[in-house]
């Protein structure tokens, strides 16, 4: 490619604008959504940021890189780690930013848009900024119940993150977006690397957004595979299965006799890769996250988990 990429991602922003009902001035593109987390922190330099735990680890790194301090909001295991607006609101006076991942990674838990709007409205009162990460929202059934993208028209203290790497399967190409007021978007645009999104990623983004057929097929495929996978996982003794909302399933494995690290290693020896969640804050050694794949791969994982769990629980040993 002999020319530099379009620094403004003109076509792509126009396409996303049509999809989400936004003006191009309300959109900035990133080399993955992750770049935009770092850009926002660099721009706003928040001193204290409220982050629920567990959640996606890059938020904390972004805050620390911008010399800010993280205020943890430990989510309650007894409430399946759901994020309660009331608890977030209680902490708002002590922070200048809050981050909400919806659906949350790794739990898959969703928060209703009314709850998030409560947080945003209260945050506006206390002078706090709200970043809502909707990286997995394309997989969600009834996204209109959960997404707050349209609220960027209403609240100046809101930024919504969007990723194309997950639903469109292009994590190696890197493509993400942030939606906000023209003011915040122009601030982020001014400090970004001018050619942060390469030509191939821009092209892939435009083509992907036009491909309604892919979108419909993928949603149906994931929904069907997820349903069958969830039902099969529920039958495995010793597992607590969190109801999946997206293309991964969160599992409490404490009843299997394994720690998450040991279970990950045992599955890896059988050629099956799962996410050991022990590196997430507030989770300990009891959780793994597994991807929803094609039905045959899902069945392979279910069989391996069934065999491993049966072996351990029969011996009553905790590895
Ligand atoms: C919640 C969440 N947000 C953002 C990202 C980053 O997405 P991207 O690949 O677009 O940088 C991830 C990646 O795993 C994620 O889990």
C-alpha cells in the first residue's frame, strides 16, 4: 500500500453514523477499542476512577498510565457479580470517572439502560465522567434494552466504546470506535496518532457494516450454539453456569475440585483452551470463561469438562 490510510476514517465513520444514528463528529475510530480507552484517559487525566471488579483489565492499566488511581467496586458473588446502579451512585462523589462494561467481561452480566442512565444522570450532577464499554453488545439479544449509544446526544459526560473485532472476527486487524459529544471526540481525535487505523481495517470495517446477511447469520448461529452449549454445561456436576448473554460463558468451577489454573492446564493438555479468570480482581481461583464455538467444538469441551469433573469429585481432591 503506497498511500497512508485516511486519518479521518471518513467512509467508516459515515457508515457507523448511519448504523447508530450519529453524526461523524460524534465518532472517533481506534486501532481496536483498547486504544480509545488509553486516549480517553490521556485526554481527561482522571484522578480517581471507579471500576467494578471483576471486569476487563485494560481499564485499570489505562488509568494508571495516565497517573490516575483506581477505586475498586467489588461486585458481590452472591449477586452473581451484577452491577447495581445504587452502589455505583453511592461512590460517585469520591471519583471523577466511572467505567461500566456492558455486558461485563468476564461474567456476561448485563445492566439495563435505565440503570445506566441513572448512573450517568447522577454522575453529571457530581461532575463525574462515565465510560460505557459495549464491545460485546452486537451479540446481545434485545440490545435496545441495554445499549446507551443514543444517550451521547443527551449527556455530555458520556463516552460509549464499540468494538468491531469481536462480532466481525477481526481482532488481528484491530478496529474500534468511541461515541461521544463532538467536544470529547474532537479532543480525542486531536491527540491520536493520525494514521491509527490502517487501510485494510478501514476497508474491512465498511464492508462488514454493509453485510447485513453476515450480521443476521452470525447472531442466529451464536444464539443457537449458545443455547445448546448452556443446556449441556448445566448438566455437568460441580459447575455453576452463569446464563450467557454473548459469545462466552462464565463458569464457577469451585464444585469440581479443581482450581481454575489446574483446570485450564488439564484442558490445555487435551487441546482445549479456556480463560483462567484468576488474574481478574475479586475472583480468586474458582472461575473460568469459555468461548461459544461451533456445536462440535462445544461438545468436545462439554465432554472433557464432564470427564474431568467426574474424576475429581469422585476422588474428592482439590488440585
Ligand atoms: C470488554 C472489552 N472491551 C474492549 C476490548 C478490546 O477490544 P478491541 O479488540 O476492539 O481492542 C476487549 C477485548 O477483549 C474487551 O473484552
